[in-house]
C-alpha cells in the first residue's frame, strides 16, 4: 500500500474507533476497501452481521439499496453510504408504483422481491429472497402464481427449478448481462481445465453452460473445494480480490474484463474517510416503509 493510502487508512481506523463504527464491504468493492472492512460479504449477510454488533454507526461500502437494508435491520444505528450516488441500475428498474400496478393485474399472486431492490419495493412485497435461496422462497408459498421482481434472469433461473407459475418484471443487472454464451465458450477454449462458475443474475443460456451458478457466498464456497484448482469467475470483478487473497495457491480468472459495476467502484478510501469525518451521507428509511419492508425480510429469514 502506498504511503498516502496508509495515512488515509490510519485516519479511517482512528475515526472508526472514535465513532464506534463498523465498516461493511461488499464482495464487489475495490480491493483496498475490502481490506479495511470489518466484514466482507454479500449485501444481506453484511446487514445481518452489522445488526448483531454493538456499533453505533454502520459505514456501508456498497450501493444504496444495501445501505437501506442495513437501516431496515438496524433502525437505532446511523447508516452511512460513502457515496450517495452509488446506486443499482437493476434496483432502479422498478418503483413501488409500478409494482402496485403489477399486483392489480395479478391479484391472486404472491410477490417475491429480490433483496437487490429499494426499501419501498420491499415494502410492497410479500417476501424477499436472495440469489442463494430464491428457489426455497418460491417453493414455500401457498400461491401457485408468483410475481418475481425485479430481476427477470434470476427469476427465470429460479423458474427452471419449480413448478410455480412465475411472472417476471423485465429488470436485469447490466454487469451480469454483459456475460454471454460466446464469452463462456471463448474462455473454456482458453482454459479447458477450469471450472466455470457464474452468478444466477446471468442469463439462463449462460447459466446452462456453466459448471455452477451461485451467489457470491456460494462462489466463495465453491472456490474452497479441493477439486477447484482453476476457476473462471462469472460475476463482478471485485470478488477476484477476495478469492485470490483467501486461496493464493489457486488460479481465478475473470470471465470478462467488462464485468465491472461502475457504481460499486465509486467508493474510495478518501470517501470512507470523508463520510466518517462528516457523518454524511446518512441513509434513512421512514418507519412505515421500514415496518412493511422488514416483514418481507423476516418472512424469508424464518424459512432458514
């Protein structure tokens, strides 16, 4: 680490102690951000870990909906997002008004909402899901018709494993949509011995060509298997830093140099320092929205 960065990190750590803060870093964040995180992981996992701590302040190095989820689970804590413009294009593809209109068109359907969504959309949903538990969540419902929002590709990959009638909102993750079947075929040609693991936000035709489709936590578990020595990683590039750090004896190959989420890369060490200095930007969720949204999250958590 460069001298300038070292000084910034020292200031961050001192302020973290003074503020009684905890730093959360998503798996897609820059390597230097992951390295200062008290917890590194996927979005819901991080919010759950922060809720269990006695910290007064949560610094969420991720994107807006993740900080909202932390605020939903920890209403008594101050939640900071180091860059207020770090959003999620997929989460922005559906609004609460649009979901309400969709519900009116399908009055008998249950609404399953991927956690990669705004607090207001969660509040309009019956139950949340993650990319790891979407099949279990859908199967748990008594309704035979399911509205799945906002990620159509996660929905389609889920639908292949359930008999429920599923209706998808046409949202998607632009970063994962850049991964195509041709990308996988080219990479298999270059690295014929490598396992190919992708995220279930990828298109179904991409998932069909992979050796496995897992959440970021699932990808990390797959990497720890004895028979995984070389792995082509089909998700946002940020996770490569953690994989190489945890398994220096293995080879991890990004599936595409284009698999970058620009929003995830907006948070820098300087911004983490500034947010702790200024205690801003703060992310809040109104109590009526929080109460409805946490009900959808708790229904999901009750399944496990």
